[in-house]
């Protein structure tokens, strides 16, 4: 590591193995939230459902083109 004014530079974290996520606020119906509350990690499950939906939509868009 290079030194700056006689002090070593701090190590910085490299690129992560997973892509960065975006923090957002979302208003959803109560029944949807109740459904996801049954899972131990509801945020992870919501993310999986949304990611799968987007992949299906992208596949459908490519087939219709």
C-alpha cells in the first residue's frame, strides 16, 4: 500500500460477489404482507418472487419479438 503523508492508506473493500441492491420504500396491500410474514426472512422471499417475475417477463418479451 502506498503511504500518504507518512500514514498508510486504509484498505478499501473490493467489488462484492453479489450486485449491489437499492433501498426502497414500498406500499403493498395487507394481505400480501400477511402472506410473506409466514417466511422466516420475508424480504429475501419477496426479492426472490420479484426477481423470478421479472425474468419471466423478460423471457415473454423476447419470445413475442
